[in-house]
C-alpha cells in the first residue's frame, strides 16, 4: 500500500499527540496551533473511519485503535528519524541541522546549559535547541524529548546515561543579618531552632537535608514555614533574610562572593552525584545532541 504525503503528515501529527497526550504540547513540537491539530486529527479519523483519541476538557487518551496504531508506528518513525540524523554525519560541522529536545532540571539549565548554549549556537547556528525546564520526574519518551538531564542516581534504569559534571557540594546559606539575629548553627541538629526553606522534590516529596562529616551522616526534615521548588526564589528569600537555604555550592557562589550570603555548617557539607544526560538506548543519538554533549565536556562548566 502506497502512502501519500498527506497521510504521512497525518501519521506524524497523530504520533505527536499520542506522545504528549496534549494538543497544546504537540502543537508546540510541530509549530502549529492546538486547534489546527485537533482539526487535522478529526479529518484523519473521518478518513480512516476509526476514532483514535478520546478528548475531554481535562485529558487526552488513546482509544484501543489509537494504542494499536501507536505501537505499530513508534519504531518505524524512530528508524526514519535515525536515518535522517545519519545524513548529518556527511555535512560539514557548521551545516549540521535539526532540533534537539531536552527535559532538564532547573539546576542543570542554569549551571550546565546556560554557559554552553551560546557557544553551541555560534558553532552550529542551524541546530535548534528546545529546552523544557522542570523539576518533575517526567518520562522523556512520553514528553517527546530526545534526552533529559538529572542528578546521578535518579536516572531511569532503562536509559543510557553519560556523566556531564563532577559531583556537587551542597551547602546551607543565609544572609549575614539572619545569622546576626538568629545565630549560626554549629551542628545540623541546631537547625531545629532555625527557619529553613524546605524543598519540594519533583515527585512531590519533601527533601530531607543531608549532612556528612567523616563517617557520620545525617538526614533532617528541617523546620520551616515556607516550602519551595525554585532555586532563584530560594536565593531571593535567603538573601532577604527570610531563612536558610540548602543548595548546590555553584548556585550560591556569586552571592557568597558579594557578601549577600554566608555558608554555615561548611564542615558538614556533603557531595552529591553530578549531572547525567540520559536517553533511550534503542534510538540513534541525533548528531546535534552528540555535538552538544561533546561541547559540554569540552567547556566543563562544572568540571568533570
């Protein structure tokens, strides 16, 4: 059976909707409006005589026929994408084209990507980088991303992972005026008498602040009236004297250097796993993504 250009485009539209389970996000991937996608899908379903997607105001789910079609198309379309990526190997480096879709943690976006992306664009101006910054533990395959960046130890076991940074030191910081008013903790247990900015993780759990010295390790559910999941907000609150923050040392270095923040419990500061990039092993790695990984390792924004 021969497939015409319209039918092939429709299948690509369906795949984007099926991966994202959202007309809005699928539209962002394809560069069209959600209403245009909805119309295209209706025309496709009418032509096939089969409903592929159930839509409500709150959710998009696949019908049994949609699930069958997705299972049949996923591998062939991935193979087509890999074949197109292979063509890039025959181009000069500055003429490499394509788009990289990444799902990255907030810390990775500011500490790892921000120093590298301008240089990458200077070298490869025709490669687009689409970055979704989220601390939620999303499924990158379902989200339609080529790769994700997380801390080591949180990468799904069925993914291929490569280290991009050295391990990071985590520190407690507060404004000088906070310490002048509330005192400086000498031991992690002293935090029970302080105002701490609690951390909500991507899976909605509250993070227990971790400390270690020699062979002693402590994890504390610290007290605090404010719970956050955003580093810039934490830095702003801590700088304003609103409480103690617990962050990777590279995030606080500039404020510490300016005297806006001071590190406490420095001899208890632990090192946590560095950033890793991960992606499905069954797919050909896009050349643009390989070039980005190579550049991060060349620039070493967080050492390696």
